């Protein structure tokens, strides 16, 4: 289990920096960042929070990292089950 101090520290990280470090191709628009490789759906990313317009979910960096992991795992599993 993580301590409150660890969670506070992680939540101070920039989501944009994390997204770039995770290898996401980012295409900056006026209010949104288009993320290449995530079904090209729009996500609002800023330094502290993110919002996924397609599903109506939002959060801080911990939720973003969890969501990104789920998306990356789901696509290969779906392709596997299509065969």
C-alpha cells in the first residue's frame, strides 16, 4: 500500500511529461491533445489533470497511468479473441 506522501508526490507529476515518456505521440490542438495510437480519440491533457471525452472519465496522473495500461492491454486481447 502507498502512503499519503507517496500519492501526493506522484500526483504532482506532469501528465504531459508522463505521456511523452510513455511514448505516446501527441498532436497538440487548441484545447485538446490528440493521442496517436489510442484510437485517435481526443483527450484533454494538462499538467495536473486529464479528461477522456469519449468515455467521460477524468482524473490525475495515477488514474491516467491506470487507464493507459488498460487501453494498451485491451487492444491486443481483443485482437487475440477475434481469431
